[in-house]
């Protein structure tokens, strides 16, 4: 196990296939439970397009749209090493260069876009 660490921010959109169907944005899970994975992906695609065109900052979009409690910190997850996140999330983050934004990443939590920040 290497001691290599990365720092990342993310935007999580949950859907009815997510393991927890509630979030700070949707405490009762009504919206999440009626959102398909495809709908969650198209929401993220639209946000990713906004980011790549510099129409909005990652932190701003994360704080408004992410279902993760990290939204309160603009999506910032802090630093983490290997073995601390779900495997697809970890692999995507470690593959990014600092400042890069991932494609859509699927985990048990939902769908994400990730920006490596360190």
C-alpha cells in the first residue's frame, strides 16, 4: 500500500439505485427514489458541460447540486489514500491530474464527477 494521497472534490447525484436514498438536499429521499440512473447521469453531464465551459465554478455547482454532505465545503473531500474510498471513485481520482475533471464515475453511492485538487 503506497502512502500516496490525493485531494479531490466531487459532485454526487444519487438515484434510485443508490445505497442510501436520502441526502441533505432530499432528507426523505422522494426525489432520489424517483430519479433513474440515466436522469442522474444527464444532470451530471449538464453540470460537467457548465464546468468545462467555465460557466460556473466547481465549488459553486457542488454546493448547489451535490447530494453529498461535502456540498457544504464546495464538494471538498479533503485528502485520502488508497483503500479509503469506493474502488471506482479511488481509481478515477488517482488517474486524474490536478485540476482535471473526471468523466461520470459510478459507485454504490450514485454517480459522480470528480475534480482532483491535490
